[in-house]
């Protein structure tokens, strides 16, 4: 399994983005359960990421991301806009 050494200013999303897709941050967090707060110098295990990651709504909300309900409401309010 590949590893990555956390740099100052890194976030779970940014690190996942380095390896393909920011939405994979949840899989990255699950692969490193002993690390709850990133610090420069931490060494993370990099899992094999899903090609179409799914982020649970509660995790998305906690990370400040849109939930499924919010996305559907936005799509209804602004039909035709993607």
C-alpha cells in the first residue's frame, strides 16, 4: 500500500485529490483510523480508491459538503443548470 507524508496545510480532501478525486477523502480517513486530526509529518496509508466514490450524507454534512437532499433541492430550484 502506498503512503503519503502530510504537509503543512493539507486536508483529507486535498490529499485525496492528489491521488485522483477529492471525494475519496472518506475512504482515506477509513484507511487511517488512528489519525483523527492531520498534522505535518503524519504518514497516511493510501488505499485503492473507488472510481466513483460515495460519501455518506452525515459525513458530507460534517465536512461542509452538500448532502443528497440539498443537491436535489438545488436541482429543483434551478432546473436545467448543472
